């Protein structure tokens, strides 16, 4: 009886740990529903050339953004920023600087709301409004979208696709928003990256900027090459596997 109780307790504990893990890695929507026809964003790209991408979500604050841009310049790394509309409107000079330095800028929605709870019409409004705010500043069309909180459903993906956006998730979560040390952030990222990975960071993480030299040095020594997400992903003739990996159609 005690043995059965112990096994039951362990099973429950493991289930809780699994749920927490997938929630915090952005993998929640892939593994909880299991629908055959499930619409998926791009978590990573199936490729063997050691090309990877690092991205920064911009929603609140900009205290460390120029330091991040300086580090990116120093290491010759081009990356992708995802900006919420209210962030874009508050920091137009930064948005223009990011674009002029050759980095991608994608939309991270208009209001940073839970878009999986919205209607298709509301989602479309968020995407059109937020992308226009960016393109009005940069003069460039926006083609990348990342859902707030990493939350999505079929309606979110289908609406974004209809409007011409590639919906981007991630497979490597730096957890920099938890104020980990630079060394801890680096360790998490470097240990999880593989060819085609998309790394999630935040522009206003307390130690994000400090972690970047460590990350870039370690990964470049391993032979990885950083690309903006717009260059990493396939734009045509692709499919997305059940694990969220984008691959060429026919493979």
C-alpha cells in the first residue's frame, strides 16, 4: 500500500514538473493538445549549417537596449527584435536605430494581450496596427510576428499567415526575465543551442546585455553563425513538423 502511494506521488510530481517545464520553455501549445492538424509557429529551423538566430522581445523599458546594440555591433551579430506597438511608439528613435543597423524588427502585437483568447478580427487589428507603427518609422514592411507570452492557437496562426506574417516561437529560452546572472544566462543558452535554433531574450533583462559577450564568444568558438530570423527561416516550400521545426517540403 505504501509502495503504491509512493509511486502515485512520484507520478504526480513528475507530471507537475513536465507541465512547468513546457510552460516555461514556450513549448506548451505544441505538446498539450496533440491535434493532427494543429497549426504551429516556427520554433526552430531544420538545417545543418550551424546557422542560428538570437531575438529580443521589447515590451517594457529600454534601459539596456543601446548597450545590447553596442555589443551586437562589436561582435558583428545581426539579430531580430520583436516590438509591441506601445513600445514602438514610446521609443521611435530606438526602432529606427535598430533597423538602420541591419537588424530585423517584427511585431510582438499591439497591446501584449493574450491573443489566443481573441477573435480573428481582433487579432488582425493587433497585427495590422502594430506592424504599421513599425513600418511608419523604418519604411520597411514587417514580416515576422511573435505572440505575447508565446501563446497561440489555430486562429492566431491562421490569421497571421493570411496577413503574410511568419509566426516565430523559440526553442532556446534564456530565462533572462528572471534576472539570472550573466553566467547563468550564458550557460542555459550555450547548453541548449543546436543548428537552426532560435534564442529568446528580452531587451530589458537585468543581465541580458552582460551575458551577450559570453554567449557570442562561446557559440562562435563552437562554429555557430548568427543570422536574423528573416534569413534563418525558409520563406517558401516549407512545412512545420509536429515538434515545431521548420523544414523544406518533401523532407
